[in-house]
C-alpha cells in the first residue's frame, strides 16, 4: 500500500513540533502495519528572508526541499502566500507546487492513495491534484478547517467540492463530524478517528514535589500549567487574569508565539508577574516533566478540534480545567479527570479552585487520571485507519 500523506501541518527541520500530531499518527500506522509504505508532502510558504525579525515566516526560508524525518521521506515544495488578500488564491498556488511533486513520486513508485489532512486550503489543493492524477484521496478534519473556514461563502463552495470528491473523510472528534453533516455531508461518508496519546512519552508520577525538585522549581502552593501557541485563541490571558483571584498559585506557560510581550505586560498589569513564568516551547519529554510536576493543566481555548495536550496531561496523571468547546467534552468526560468550564475568567477561576479543593482533600487520584488516558491508545486508531485505506483500494 503506497500512500502519500499531505499536509502543511507537518514538522520540518526548522520547526520540529509543527503538526507533530500528524507525524505521530503516521508513525504509528507504519509501525503497526508494515504493508504501508509512506512518503510525505508537507508544502511550506515561499519566503526569501531568514532573519528572525521577520517572525514566523523566517522559519520557512531555509526549509530544504527534501529531508528524512523519523525514517520517512518528506518533501517540502514551496508555494506562494499573499498576506491578507490571498486566502482564496492559496489553494491554487499550493496545488501547483504539490502537483509537480506528486508527479515525480508517482513515477518512481506508483501512488495508491493520498492521505490528506486539513480541508482548507490543503484539502482543496489535494482534491485538484488527485483528480488530475486519478488517485483516490482521504481528508481528515482537524478543527478550524470545519468550525471556522466554512463561514466564508467562497471557501465553503470550495470545501463542498472536496466533500463530493473524497473517497473518505475523517474527523478527530464527533463534534466536527456533526458540523460536517450540517454542511451537507452524508454521515456514512465520515469516520471519527480521535487522536491517541503516546503513553511511553507521557508517563505519570505520584510525587509532584519530587518532580518539581527535578526541574529545580520547588513551588509553594498550587502549580498551574498552560500550554500552547501564544495567541488570543489559546486563552493564556484569561488564566493570567484568573490568577489574581488565586493568590497562592503559580502559573507556568509553555509555548511561544506573537503575544509573548503582550502576555508579560498583562501579568505586570495584574501584579502577578512574580507568579507567572514563561518557559517557551519545549519538547515532549520536557513537557511531560512539567505536567508531572503540575497540580493541573488549564486549557482556555476558544476553538479546539481535538486538544492533544489534554490527553497528554491526563497520561501524565495530571487533571485538567478546560473550556467546553468542540471536541473537548469528548476528552474531559467525567469529574475524575477534570472540570469543564465556560470561557470566562470567573468560570476558569471556579474550575481551578474546584480542583485545588479536591486535590487538598485527596479527592483526586492521579492513577485514575492516567488510567482514563490509557484507553486512547494509538493502535486502535491505526487499525481503523488501515481498514479505511484497504476498503478504498478494494473498491
């Protein structure tokens, strides 16, 4: 089974954490099913300058056309992005660069199936290329491609063409499937394949104090952890404000992004800067150590398809406070693993205090939190994905 996985959400040498969940899903599929031979096309925007003052775009300047990541051949064709006005042109530019790469790969080793991720703009470009090369394709919905992009009429029109041409469609949560059904897709054409969690990387510990000492961070009072890109959508600003109502707590924020300075200034405004620590982007091993040390993880997002960080926290034995958006209630299913809240400072504060009280009264068992996460193993997801691919090729 020769597949090509295509997505702009895939790691590269300059940004090894970018879209790591797609790489992880592919890695487990290959490990569990040796009949799958996979290559990857991960297009990146064309940008000529690598100086850091150009921000995120500078990361793309030196990305090589071809590299090997975890034993898989990955190609990075470059496509033109026109800021602000290029939303409807991007799928066309992406398809142009993608098609040339697909033709080369198809000549060297015939492609049986395209495994696409993210419906817009990726899925639109994939659909165009697949039709020209007469190759069946799947596409997986992951969040904003379904819960935000369809609000734009022109984009929705493009998406509906992808819906009609895909051999199969997948979503990472039931909520996204429900939304696709409201957009006109028949339920039987959509499979829910939730992301798993790597239970070997994310392990649990019953001694938070010992974990804190390991990090050289002995902290008096509750240790709160917030993880994610430093943008408004992730809600770090709401947690910083909530900290004003929880004087004993310390907040650690893991991640980088454009709002770093703004968030630091916000902490100063609320006079909690001595209780907020920004540690930047960290690898998964380090993240696991922080999760083990933390009393809880807080996710205050306005939109999430399937928040991997919640399962990673649970696998580390750490309960969560999370806003009840999209697929999040499918993860935080009961009070044993965390609390669901509305996206307001008052609700987030109440959720944090709820867990603090239960932890201090020994009403939360970190072993049970870990056990809950163990049901989301990657092999189950890989087996379902393999069945879908085989069914398509059989047709």
